[in-house]
């Protein structure tokens, strides 16, 4: 399954509030798990619970990719 950076921001929005500008940037971004190794690694870590105790760090990592 391909995950977009927007998908992850939408999921993280439960714990972290993103600015409207960041959400819009993610919505138009072409970054996915298929075309970006760093993002794919972040998503895999998220799925494996690496960021369970600190979703803010995950959010920061995602924003740095945007």
C-alpha cells in the first residue's frame, strides 16, 4: 500500500495539530512511500511503534521532508 505524506499528517492530526499551510503543502506534495526512502522509513517506524510515545517527533520529521 502506498502512503502519502498527507495521509500521515491526517493520521497524526489526532495527536498533533498542524497549521493549515502545512496541511495544504502536504496535500499537494508528491512524497509517498513509493518515491521517498526517508519517508518510507518514517512510516515503517510509525507502524512498528517507534513514535508511539512521541508523535510530535514524528510530526517534526514529516514537516522537515516537506
